[in-house]
């Protein structure tokens, strides 16, 4: 099965044999959960909802049929898979080559862009995950996450109030992240519409 998030937030994670948890991602509306099960038929990660959520359940056989019967569907499914691979690769690269403040800035900019893609404000975010989970995802300790958020707030780059977070200075965040103002991450539309039906190619007007 694949699961397309309709609303809400999830976290995905893997657990070692000795009980240690590594958070591997946070999924919001439009994101797909379950791509890790395509190769073997078994999902490699666990997923838990961080708030009230809804998903569309898509048997993978239906996805295959959609891609066989529609050239648009085939391209869109391939783009979705490529996007997931690229996203994971960029995250692994960031964990191995960037400093704590750079990882935090990259995460906030990425989350802002994902919210903007959904038609939400790119300035106002809600961090449904705990600071501990965020640290696990970014490869940072809980103390480092809290310290970085406090530093960004002290420098008037962000404003934090509980789970609510406002981005005040995008230029400063981009400098910390090491990206230019016109550098944006690749985004891909959801493979289903608001009713959970597979997308069809738009007719030219």
C-alpha cells in the first residue's frame, strides 16, 4: 500500500534492535508514505501521526495500473519516486557536511516551501514534532536544537511561541543555509486530487 497524506502531520522512523529510534522524515499533506515498501513488498519504516490526520490508501497495484494506462501517470509517478530519492540524498549529504545552524536553516526553509506549495503561509509554521524528534532527524542533540532555535530568535530571524514559529528574515535564513535567494528545492504535486482520485493530465486551454 501507498498512503497519500490528505491532512495532518506524520513522522517516519526506524527502530534498532536495542530500541534506539532514528527519525527519517516528517510528512505533511500531499506527501506519500510507504514508498520504502515498493522493492520488497514490506515497509521498512514505522509511521506515527503527530496530530489528527487523514490519508488516502492506494494499493500499489492501482498505482501501477495508473502508470500503465496513462503516460501522464507514468511520468508523474516516476517524478515522485525521483523526488523522494533526491530528497533523501540531500538530507544525508546535509547530515555529513553541514553545521548545526545550517541544518536548522535548511529544514525551516524546506518546511516553509512545502507549506507554500499547499497554499499556506510560508511565514507561519507549526512544528508538530517534538524538539527531540527534530534533533533525531537533523542529527543533533535536544540541547543543540533548543540552543539553535533560541539563537535564531535572539537574532530576530525567527519567533518561537510553543509549537508556533514565524519566519521573520528569509535572507538571513538563506545565508545560514548556504543557498541563494533564487535557489529552491524541487517540488512535485501530489499524485491524487483532493478526493483521492489519481490525477489526470490537464487539457490545454
